[in-house]
């Protein structure tokens, strides 16, 4: 097949005055693009790279691919990750991964948490602030965790994100509001281990929906493959990171990644986390691939809480969570990339 590889390269990011130092942290490196290209070519596909910016509308029609391998993060707007898929759907061009609504939803962390809460899925109690002086709701108790509502790659997250009193909360609210100019998500801080579940596939009926009222009811996740869970080894990082998966760890220390994979967890806990990941995958409408991040509450028997959903997980072969998990499961990088493509191609009836 002729595959158009769509991405936003860091080197091609808009050169705008006054842009924050971390504004383009979630864009991809040339290393990632070259790795995906080689992986697809190893399966006999013809690959054309296209930058996912305003030039794409003309370029994609000239290239006329059979399918697109989409990892575009976008440059501007609250739903920037959904812009390229919306264009592709308008042009009726097949593409890998989740569709417009899912990508728009997942980038907005509070909206994602509202969907999870509606379906009875465990996520930390939260409140959204649009002003630094809004009163804290009585259901919210310190310590709390403060982060931007619509950013990825740990942007805005540091040791100071954990706040223990009103004064620290207000300082952090003012800081995030001023820096990112968007609502701020404040949620109950879950002290404990941080693990991530990589998911590949597409659900077939009957599938995960809500948590069954009957604790003995079967929890079905047919059609999905779960990679071994990855736990971030927070003890291997400097103390100033305060046990938090910070922006610095994800960007500056990315090539010095410390993890445990498979995570040392009991089989029943792994099964519980996999089912919860399947439920998140289902209720948010994910397709082909996703990553679901959890914290295990050290003060409540390692009870899992869903932190975030990423339907566009990183695909750098050296350090991206999903790629590390795939290797731990015996997959080659080439097999991972081509399975994502094949899942999408099958959905569109191309294979």
C-alpha cells in the first residue's frame, strides 16, 4: 500500500514570537519519523511523509495515498489533535487510530474525566478552575494535583504540581493560568505507583462498558491485546522530581528512562487494570491503539485510579512507553507499527 505518514515535526513547528519553551514538546523528532518509515517499508509499503499543517490539504490530494498513518499532534486550538483526522474524513481518506471525537475528548482532560465518571470508572475527584480565586469545593481535600487541562507530554507538571494547602494551590493556579492561558485541572493527588497499560486492537461485541453492578459478572474485552504493564521507576529519578512523572522526566531525561516492565504486580491486579483500560478504550471510542495511565493508591490497597487516556501514544522506539511494552511482550518495533496499520486497514476493508 501507499502510506502517507502524517506527523508534526519539532523542526517544522511555527516560528512564533513569545512561544513558551515547552510549547512544542509533544511534537515528534526526525528519529521517530525515520523509524516508522523504515518499519512500514520493511513490510513492503511505499511511504510518503507529509507535515500535518495547513499545507496538508493540497499535499494529501496530490499524493493520493491508500491510507494515512497519523500521529499528528497539531499546532493550535483546543482540539488540535483532531484537526488532521477531520480533514481526512472530509476527503474520505482512511487513517490509523482514533477518530475526531475521541481525539478532541482525550486532549481535554476534564471532559475525559466527566465521561469516565459517568460510566462509573475510577478517576480522582477533581475541580476545574478558570480563575485563581475560585473557591475550592468542600469535597476536595489536600494534597491536590494541579495541571493544565489541554496539554500533553507532562507540560506544566513539576514537583510543585502537588499542593498541600490553600496558599500553594493559589500560587500554582496563578502560575498555570498565566503560562498556558487555559482552564486548570485540580484533582486529588493519589500517592502511589504509576503504571501504564498499552492496548492494541479493536473491541468486538460484547465488550467492556460500565463497571458491572454484580462484582462476579464477567468483564469482557474481546478484540484487544494488552501489552505487559509498565511502571515508571520513580525511585531512580532525582529527589527534586518528588515522585512525579514530570515534564522534565518526559523530555529532558527521555533517553535515560527508568522503568519496570513487566511491572511487578499480582496477576489479579494486572487483570483489573487491563479490564479498566478496555473500559476506557470503549467508552471514549478508541480505535487501533491507545495508552491508559493509572496511579495505584498506596493508602487504599493499591486501588487503581485512571489518570489519563492517550489515543496518540508516542512511538519512539527508544523510550516511548508503548514501544517499551511491546518489546517486553516479544514484539519487534516493525511488528508493532505494521499491526497498527493493519488494524486500521482492516477496519476500512483495505485488507
